[in-house]
């Protein structure tokens, strides 16, 4: 059972029709339904409409077995066929083809080799390759999410958990459980480590955890605020917010030398740093102009430039991988929404109609924004595409869920 449940609420007006034929897996026993996972992935993107298996006229397993007439009748534009053959030692070979029904030819044929226990992972890889071949954009179905859940236990106390899961909410893993608040999860550039803030020491402190080993290391424990850690793209530094010198300011922490460098010196609150792709500039939130707005800083010379001017509140800035699309929390008519600002064209658009939206994070392919919001009295995750055409919810099966962080592409 996945911790998160996908509820699609909106897709594009003219989705691409695609059929995912049942997988042929003679001699191989799988615990996962690969064809269903691929179908669910593509449907969740909002760009595809899948043909129900009960409507299919044939079930080819290879490209040579495809009868194009069967799929033209159903109006399918593409077809995915998959054959699995057993290999020694619990291994398998998964060969899949994407067929263009209109052109009556294979777009590609690929074989994956791996353990029978890796069926779900392979299914996501199939989805990624199909998505990219049709849209020209890399798929992000093989990526993962971090998020925080909170749930009241039988003793009446709230339990906080730092969770990691596939992008569809499956295969969730608990990285941390605490009776004290946990917040600000962040991925390392290689996806092998995470940062988070915890109060388990009695005050806020920043921790670093190796995902494979589960080993955690406390990086800060200064008096006052220790928050908002962000890994630099080159993996050598952290940007973070500390109030150890009296006021919340931005600092750099060199992971090699273990030295701190103070970046800002201002009576205002400076927080929520996020890196630009060049590792030389930071974006951050500050109220130095009278209200929370997003600023850009050169970490070499300290030069600061204000980026946002629309509205009285813009915070928690996050950049899309293209380095030009800035996603943020924006207050509009007293409600908090997720907005996007193109740093080149200067176009500003509000992406969401929900309220109390917070903590945006952008998928590594730049297609979707995941954020936390309220649905009734419950904290849930929601997603919206940057073109606003695709929307879905990911509520937790139990408790509240918040502060999502989308992983980089994982190898």
C-alpha cells in the first residue's frame, strides 16, 4: 500500500491515445503488474489517454506480432508491447517496443536486464522512455519524492516522519520518525543523501543522512534558528539560514573544510536559499523591502538584486532545471497560491486555484510542480504542470503530508 494516493483532476484537452498491451511473462513470476504501472504513469502525466485492456482486440508481445488494424479501430496512436524472458539466478530480460500505429512502424525497441524483484523500477523506466520518445521531454517517473507526514498517535502525541517514495507514491520508506517536528527535506545533487531539520536535540538542527546506510550526521546545532538547508549543484557546499549571530542570515557551509561563511548582513530576515545552476548565485526570501520578496545574490561578490515585484508576498522560490522558470508561493487576494515567473520573458502566472499552498518543488524534467496544500482540514500534496493543463492530488492514506522535495534524475 502506497503512502500517497494519486487522484487525477485535470489533463490536457487532446491527450495522446496510447495502448499498453498486457506483458507476456512466460516462465517469470512477477509481484508487480508492469503494464498497469506504465499505464498509470502515462495517465498521471495528463498527456495520455490509455486504451482499456478489455477493449483490446489482440495482445501482441513483440513488434513483429502487431496487427496495426486492431489498434487503428480503437483510435490508438501508439502501442507499447513487452515481452519478459527468464534468465538464470532470478534474473529476467524485459524487451519492450513503442509502435507508431499511424506510421505502422516501431519507434524503438529496448531490452532491460535485471532482477525479477525490480519489476516496478523497470516499469518506470519503460514509462520514461515512452514519454520522452513521444513528447521530446525526459520522463520523471523513475524519480522519487521526500515528504513529511504527521499523525496523532494513540497516546495523543503527534508523530512526525520523513518519508521517501517513488514519484507515484509507491515503495515508501521511512527515513526518520520523531516525536519532535521534522522539516525542510532536501536532496543531494546525486540523490544519494538528504538534508533535513529536526528538533530531536531540543532545538532546531540540520542533519545529513545517507539513504543507503541510514546513517545520519548532525551538521549544525547553534542557538536560535538552524533552517532551510540547500545543497549546491556541485555538491560541495550548503546554503542555510542561521541566527547564531542574532538575526536570521544566510550562510555557506563548506562540506570539505567544515567552515561557515556569512553571506548577508541586514536587519531584515533573510531565509529560504536555493541555488542557481551555476553554483555561483543564490535565490532567497527577504523582507528587506518591507514585505517578503525573492532576491538573487552573487555568492562571490555579495551583490543582491530583487527579482519579484508583483504582489505583497512572494517566497520559497524554487528554480526549474532550465534555470529561467522561478516557482514560488505568491499571495493573491489574501490567498496563497503557487506562481511561476519567467526570468527572461518576465511573464508571471499563477498556477493554482487552491488556497494555503506552500513548499513548491519542481520535477527534474521541468514539467510539473509539486506542492503542499489543504483539502478540507487535511494537509495533502498536489501537482500542477507549468502550463496549468495537468493537475492531480497525492493525499496520504493517513495523517497530513507536507513539504515535498522532488529528487534529481536517479541513476
